[in-house]
């Protein structure tokens, strides 16, 4: 039995992880000769990619842009599968603010983690809608996740970063009073949010195990998409502090992001990835968009297709 540790991308498990969880709970990895364990990384010791570089996990779920940045900086990492084929982030606000579009963010207090990418993205949205991004007032929320209740309490007028299929659903504010604007519907391109990353050397040393992992993971995600009750049951066991009703709602709207327009799981949507890399380079987040060509690889999926 080959052990594999998958580092989850968030501070806690969430519904985007349910495919791996179903594969574990239903012995799909064991059937491939793999003993897979989920690992929550220590946020005081870096993100999932930092844990991957140190060898503390074997596979990391990570934001696409972070992987590209690390490879550009010289770290030997590779992306072996795309998990989410569209952007997860929103501009979150409430009806009481009157904010209905990016133009309305002019002169308003917008909370988010002011990374170079975050600043560039919010400014891009405002500019694309004909507004003046310099008039925006940035509220540094760090890594804190803001929900609609915080907006009502006056923390800010809007928040960039809440996922439309997860934390935008949190809080006690009635849904009719929430305004969640997915960024890829208000001026941002449809970029793939999350990918699976490995150390480059594992492509040769653990190639067979990685191929088996992808095969079983695909089975898990397809089960999650086709059997809602199963997905909710497994997710509730892994995230017991979130209301089952919220988990069920999330798992109604999230699965469509796991597959491309042809219903394929895991493959890299190259047109989207290249466009996103170009956007990141144009806004100074990357130095050269061509890094995407060496960062993402498809050949493990060729092996998965042959073994299916």
C-alpha cells in the first residue's frame, strides 16, 4: 500500500474537497493500492505549496496563480490536474449598500487581502465598468473571511474574495439581502481557480501512484456530482461545524465547476489558463505568461485515459 498525503487548500475542509473525501470513504484509493490522507496545513508555516516544497505533503490543492508564481521563482513544482474550471470569487455586499456592479465600488470601502493580484483584480473590475479605481478605499482584511453579517455591521461596504459556493453563503443575513457578484460575470475572465500540484521529481519517482490517484479522485468527484445525498453525507462528516443545509446548497451549485464543457474532469483548459497567465503578466503578478506552458502538464491524464 502506497501512502499519499494531500494538502487541502483552505484552513479547514470544505465542499470543494468532497471528491477526495468520497474516494477515501468508499475505498476508491485503497482499490488502487493507495492509502490517502487529507492534511490541513499550518497557516503559520505557509500555504499548501510551502508544505509541498518541504515534503510535508505529496499533493497540494492550490490556487493556480500561486503555483505559477512559485514555478517562475524557480521552484520545481508542476500542476497535474485542474479542479475548478471557473473563478470562485465574488464581490460580496448587501442590498442596503446600493452596490450592484463594479462601478458602484467607486469611493466605497472594499475589504480584501491587498495582495498584488487582489488589488489588480478589483481595480480591473472597476476600470472595466468605466469607473475610477483610485477612488476605491481599501480595507485590509488580511486572511480573514468576511460574510454578509460583517457588511451589515459596518466593517466595509463590500468584500472581494468570498466564494459564491461557500463563504458567501455564511451568516444570518437573509439571502434576499445578500448581493454576491461572481467576478467572472462582472468583467473578469473565467480563470481556473484551483489545480493539483506535485513536486516535479515525483513525476518520475511516483508516476504510477499519481496516475492511480487521479483515476480514483475522478471517480470520487463524479460520485459527488451524481449522488447529492452521498456528497452531503460525507461532507457533513468532514465539516461538522457547518450547517448541513448550507453544505447541501453548496453541493448543488459547486459541482459544475469540476468539469469542462465536455464533461471531462481534471484536464487543463489551456485557453483559460493561457488567458489567465497573460492577465497576471499584464498586471505585474507574473513576469512572463509563458511560465504556464512548463508548469501545467497533461501527460498523467493521458495515462489515466488509457487505464480507464
